[in-house]
């Protein structure tokens, strides 16, 4: 059985003391690859160091998280774009980007602007755009509708919406990233069940949002096995079947050839 974690922050200081063990546990659970979304300029260096620890296991991305957007966002994006241009083959995706209206609404217009700019990076370089949504489905969909063309594709990361949001996301050529929340949110499984399985990918968002039975603890990529079990139960398929399907979906999105 092979699994892919399409969204994990294993480069963060939370894993500084035991990254090697975290990787080992992940591989023991069948996870063969972990995708690292970037959040700001300083974390690029941390991410590169993590990739060097196991370049076969990790895949890096570049992007500015909406919670990292401030008055200087244009300057930060200029620097990120230069890095992306210099290392286009190294980065496999753009993100994570998007809009977050939960923590702070100070820079809403700047978040929209940064999101739009990164959407265009994805289209220009033909890389998936990894989208963060929190209290902002309508705003995210509005920006997408105004910016994308037929080159666009990506993942609506940590999906928690209802059927209306799912249908809209699929119309905008997005896959849904399903993580630990599906193991304890009573409503989300109903939406997942209605989603075409070929548009589902799995993730952890480590160190956040650990699935049951680890809820409240530090999340790690190995725990994606519990997400896989839950998704298998939702679709009435075996864990092995869900692993095969979602890994194939992820490989197609990120251009992995096996």
C-alpha cells in the first residue's frame, strides 16, 4: 500500500527534535511521499533543510500563506517570484495561498491581491495551486472566477465545506484535500461521500488538526493512515483501494510518473 500526504509542514520547529523518527513512522504506515507547502520567506530555508534530509520523500512548494500577508506583501512576493523563476523545476506547487478571515481581517484586500498573483504563478508554470480557505469560501471563489483560465488546477486544502462548496470547487478544476477533520466532523463525511473519488486527495496539515484518535496532539504524516481508514469507510472501499486511488490522483496533480 502506498500513500501520499499532499499537505504537511514537517519543516516547522515542532519536528526539529525528531524529524528522522517522524519520517520513519510515516514510511512504516505506507506513506511514500510528503508535499511541503511554504508559508513565508523565512520558512523557505527551513523547508530546504528538511528536503535535504530525505529528498526522495519530500517535495517542496513555494507560496505566501494568507496569514503571512501584510503591508509588505508585494515586496515579499517579488522575492518569492524570483526564487520560483530560478528554481522552477525544484518547486512542485504554489502555496499555500488563499484567504483567511478567521484570525485577522486587517489585510483582506492584500490577501486577495496576493492570492490572485500566486494563481497566475501556478498557471504560468503549470503547477497546482494549494488553497487555504478559512471563513472565506465566497471570497476565494470570487477571486478564482476573476483570475483563472483553462490552465488552472489545484487543491482546496483542508476542505470543510458543504455540498455547495464542493460543487463549486470541482467546477473550478480543484481537487479537495481531505485531512483529520473528516474523522471528527459529523457533517463532512456526507459531503465527501457525494464527491467523485477521483477528485479527492489526502493530507494531514501536520502539525495541526490531528485525526481521531490523536485529536489535540501534535499531528504528523504517519497519522494520515487514520484519515485513509475514515475515507475508506465513507466510500465503502478498502483502505488499499483508497490508498491506490488517492495516490494516483496526487501523482497526476503533481506530475509524478511511476
